[in-house]
């Protein structure tokens, strides 16, 4: 009997093969008294050296097999391995507590991992994987244990790789001649497993849960990474059906590739922009390969995460300028630091808050800590000459916040020019609309900016008073609820009145069920994960913007998300029928 397990479709595709389980190493070090702390410190230093050498090999291997950008994951690992604050803390604890290096390494690394995993941004949560990967590499060197390289590299038959999770080190070692798909217990669409799988174009389902532990080695499975379904012990009829689906999917992909360099036009000639959300330099090549017409959201938080010190102005400048250069004149929206409250940094002490989601975070933190804000703004301004920069301030609630941020930006621009440092003559300034107050005051805010970008992830949770991370009230997280659609329409109308453009960078922008509605509401730019761009371009080509404008008007007057979805579904079903 076929067993179905549901997960998250992280990298699209269909695969049929037998399972190979990659078992997790459950080693947990225990504290052991050390007499000679000098010798123990030397043992730790040697392990770090060995781990660094292995990481450098992985970096080179990744650059050869994938791209220089993807290899930057391992450059980040090397920075951790070379970080004197991270290493020195461990060396000091070995000496002070007179315990073994394995125990201290686990303790210190876990502190970083807990901080990262406690954050609400899945991209930032995934930085915990980087720290864990580095920790495991040092730990294996201390134990004289090999990584999983041999298992992964020596696969010689069609295989579905099943694991609790995969680290970047694991993923880069995959034998691509035989790995047909990846399935993991944990993870999200923004996890390293998902990102690497999309880069390698391997179907992947993540977040399947503990039920995956019951799937044994050698079991035949079907991976439907379009719907996020794993079929265990499928029937012969199911195998035949999915073989046909696989052929159809691959033909569809070939057709979509023809759209890479095409503009995004609706059936009746309305042009919109499809941009990519990125979290690192490594994501740029994927965005371009999928036909992104720009970067609609560059989350700069990754520069600050998984490290023991604040990034310098120079470090930030190098990253921003590189992204702008790589995009070859296409627009790049870079969001200023969106951290604080629930997103804590080990080197940035913040006061305890009862409700961090409504606390000192994003633009509020930056205006409170002008030193770190000014450093980032200087880096952005210096990079502005390398491409089409658009600077975006997050979580603006009132116009006073926006004006203060713009004033600081102008002050730093004046300083740079006085120092003889070039700054672009023109660059756009915008804000994220993610606080309901900003949406309601969009007519006033539109007079102060060049663009809006609607951050639906937070806008929905603040409007519905429902924490999007709380599964018990997930039924309230409704992107297509009429109240949300009315706010979106209000923002677009206010922007149009002032001749501004509006983008959307939340998950809703890449949702195929929401795209027709957003097109009808008049959204100018849709920013989404790179892999969603070509399907969205094809979808929009089949839609009439004029027709969906009329449909959207009806949806705004409906009473529930269920009504909106049912009406939209009836319309799209008619399109398929026609």
C-alpha cells in the first residue's frame, strides 16, 4: 500500500528511484577534565587548521561544479574559522574551565546557533546551518572522523537521498550522475538544502517531518517536488502515471527557458517587472539565469549574522558593489538592516522586550543606533556608482521616521562628497509597507519617496494580529483576505496618484493563486524567489490585466478569503478549459 508523506516543495521536479538514507551523527560531547590545557588548546588549533583546509577544498570544488557565487557559502565558513573572537572564546574557556575542546566547541557554537534559530526570518534562521557545519567540521577533525564525503561521492546508481537535513558541505559532495532527488525531515524553501538543490536543479522536498524516519534504505519512492508529496512504495500504475508527468514537466521547463530574456507582458499588453528576492551575493547568478528583471529585495541581514563582530563599512561596500555590478544595470533594491527585537546579534546587546515583534527593530533600531546605520548608508552610497541602486527602509510606521532616515542619508552623502568619494547623481529611495499604519497613510508617504514595496509577510500578521510563526492560529494568516487586498489597493492607488511605482516582496508576490489578483490590482513589480520567475512570466502572459482589474474590484467587496479563492479558482479553471 502506498504511503504519502507531505512536505515543502523546495526545488521543483519529479523523480522515481530507490532511497539511500544519510544517517545523522548523534555524537554529543561530554565534559572531561583536562590537566594540560596548553596541549588541549594546541589540539583545538590543529583541528581548526584541518577544518580550514577542508573548507578551502570545498570552496574550490563548489566554484568548479556550480559557480563562484555559490562558493561564497564556504568563504563565509572560512571567516568563522578565522574569526579570532570565535576561536579565542573557545581557547579561553578550555583554559579557564579546564575541560576538553569538544565540549567547549559544542557549547560556544550552540550559543550562536540558538540565537539564529530563534529569529523569525527563515533566511536568518538558516545561518545556523553555517555555524553547525563549521562546528561539525572542527568536531570531526578533533575526533579524527571523516565527513560523509565517501558515502555521497561514491553513489553509483539512481538514488533518492533521504536525510534529517543536509549541510552545504554535504550538498556540494553529491554525485550528480546518480542523485535524482533530495528529501529531508527539516528545512524550508530558503534553507541551504533548498537553495543548493535549486542551483543544481535537483528536485527536493524539505520539512517532511518525523514520518520520514520510517522510510528505509532501498525503498522505491516517487518524489513529487511540484506538489511537495513523497509516495513510498508506489503501485505500478502510480509509477507509470508519474513517469508521464515527469516527461510533461521536463517539456514544460524547456518551453519556460525560452522566456528568460523576454519582457513580462500580460495577454492584453500590460507590462510588469519580475524581480528576485535574494539573501546573499551567491543568489545573484540564479536570479539572472531565471530571467530576473532586477532585484526587488536584497536582505542585508546575512552580512551581520553568524559572526562575532559587526561587518565593517568596507566589507559591506564590497558586497553591495559586487551585486550591483553583477546585475549589469538592472535595478537593485537593497533593504537597510532589518534586525533587532527578536533578531538578536551576539555582539549587539539589546534590552529585553515583552513583545519583540512590536519592539526596537528594523528602522527603529537603526535610528536608535545611528553608528551602525550610518556605516551601512555610507557603504550603500559608495556602491551606488556601480549600478542602479534603490535604497529601501524597512518597517516605516510614521512619516517622522522616514524623514529622519532620509536626513541621515543626505548627511552621509554630503560627507562622502566632501571627502572626494564618488556617489551616484541619482538613486531612488523607498520604504517597505509592512505596518498597517503606513498602508493607511500611503497617500502622505508617497509624497516623500520614489517607490513602495509591500512586505506582505509582516503586513498580514500585523493586520490580522496573528503571529505567522504560531501554527495554532495559522488559519488567520490569509494573504487573499479582502482586508489585505484593500490595503494593497490603497497603497497602489496612493502611489499612482503621485507617479510612484509599487512592488511586492513578500511571499504573496510569487504565489500563483495571488498573481492574477495582484495584476488586476495594478501592482507594478513582483519580487519572488528566482525559481518562481519563469512560471510567473508564463502565467501572466495568459492573463488579461483589464479583465482581472474588473475581477479584483469584485473581490475587494467580498467577505472572506474563502470567497476570494473560490471566485479566483473559477476564473482560472475557465482559462484552462478555454
